[in-house]
C-alpha cells in the first residue's frame, strides 16, 4: 500500500494533524494568554467604586465622637462669667485656666494618687496571677484544671451590683472598710475571669513545637513561662492590662459604697464631689474631667500598638 493510501485511509489523520490537534487542545486548556493571570485581579489603573453610604456613616460617627470631646475641652478653658449667655460650641475669645487651677487646689493630686495606687496594684496582681493560671490551664490536661477553668468562667455571669452588699459585710467584718485595700481586692476578683479567658485562648495559639523544644532543652515550667510565654503573649497581656486598668480607673460603685473618708477618695468619686461643690462652675467640673482622663489616655498612647495586636490576634486565621 502506498504512502498516499495510508494517509487517506478511513480514520487516519494526515501527517502533522496530530501536532495541530495537540496544540489546539493545549491551547483550549490553557486559555488565552494571560487569562489566569488577570482572572480575579483588578486591572491596573482601575478604581474601586466609592462607598458613599459608608463614608457618610463614618463621618457622622466621627462627628458624634468628636463633638462631646470638643465641647469638654473648650468649655474647660471658658471663663465662668457669662458662661450661660454665650454660645457653647464657639471657642472662647478670652480662654482661661482658672478652672484647672481651682481643681488642682482642691486635693486633686490626693485623689489622683489613690486612683493610681488602686489601678496599678489591681492590674499588676491580676495579670501576674492570671498569667500563671492560664499557663497551667493550657499546659495541664487534668480534671482539676478543667474544673478550675470552668469555675473561674462562672464569674462572668455574676454582676458586680449583686455582690456589693456581701462585699460590704465581709470587708466590714475584716476591718478593711474605708481603706484602699477594700477597693483593690474586689477589683482583682472581678477582673480574674475575663483575664484568664483571654490569656488562656492566646496561649493556646502558641505552637506546641515551641513548648516541646523548651522541654527537650531541659527548661522548667517557670523558665518556659518567663522565656517563651511572656514574650509571645505580650500583646494579650497589654490588652487585658489596659482593659482592666480602664475598668478600675472608672469604677464608681465600689468607691461610693466601700469608702467614706476624703483621704481614700478616688477620681471618679471626686468628680461627683466637684460637681456638688461647683454646681454652677461648669468649666471647673469639665476641667476635672479632662485632668482625670489624661493618665489613662497617656497609658493608651504607650500601649496602643500592643493593644491593637492583641485585639486582632486570630483574625487572620
């Protein structure tokens, strides 16, 4: 049979057609050049469609937040004379610091010192105890630790207001009424459940291989806690520290019920006293508000990066 007959045989393909078919098939699978590269990607130079509704909502929310702060600041430097007859949202033409001077002369530093002592002591003890408890809960898989963790979480369901009468009775019997320790101990107790919950969840995210490598190197549990857990859990520690500090700093019910003498008064309670003393002098009251927020605001400025890292931990998983 000749070569021509073999090529024209039914079912046979001409020479070179196999290459054509394979190339066309491969081309159909690959698609057009650059199809996979551009699929799902925004072309260069293309702009996203602006979210007008979201932008308007963001500006409205920013205005709602900024307007009270602006009012407090400009009112604190406004003179008392003619206060009610002037426009409250227009900056004063003759600002003065008389309100701040009046507040600083009214034992403000005594109240500030009491608040700092209570906040620092409560936060330091809470973080120290809860870090060790969280490490034990995560690294010890026993019935006792699981039961202790469940028992601690029950504290989240107990409202603070429901315990004020038992606390008053117990602290009075213990001779701690009207002392700074009467404010420190309950603050620690109510901060423990949420602190253990946050720290234990953060420690669970630490790779087990790191713990195993520390064990192989002969590190003790305390060494592992200090050298491994403490550096890696720093964002969570800063987060719970700032959260607890804010709650203790702004606490009003405990100081109102568990203290009585002016020497043990804290800033939130002193603001209430300033409001009674200067019921007409509104700039002095708002000057006290500004001064009371400065310490916690400065603390936030120093720990804001760690705070954001701790709050967003786990969102990328």
